[in-house]
């Protein structure tokens, strides 16, 4: 969730004209790399039970959506479309909320 929230903050700052394109490109690229590393690590683990298969599937779908959302904003930033990032990043809050809800559900 931290990678998604980092991207959200960067996208918000871009919409307010408070960051440069090169800085944002680096920030979003690193956030995407962090998310992809986490996703890869998670997916390489064997679920310990059939009950854990459901959790793996649910989290896997959310991580895929998060990776897609981060790729969209990174691509826009690298194309110099910094002013368009709030639109390109419209899925980030939705993905962050889904991650947060799943975390709370699994922690209960």
C-alpha cells in the first residue's frame, strides 16, 4: 500500500504544480518497482492451504490493478504529461482503498 500511496502523493503534488517532471518520473518509477518486487515475492509463495488460495487470488487481483495504475502514471510522467497525472492516476485511490480494506479484513 505504501507504493500506491507514494504515487498518490506525487500525483496530487503534480496536480498542484509543486513537483518537476523528472522528480516525479523517478518517484513513480521507484514506487512501481517497489510494488512489482512485492508482487513478485508474494506470488512466488505457495499458499499453505486451500483457504489461503482465496486470499492469494484476491490480493493478486488487487496487486495487478495497482501495478496497472502505477504504470499509467509513470508512463504519463515520462511522456511529460505531468498536468494530466491527476486524470491518469484516478485509479490510485480506488486501489489504495481496496488494499486497505483487505488488510483490515485479514487483520480482524
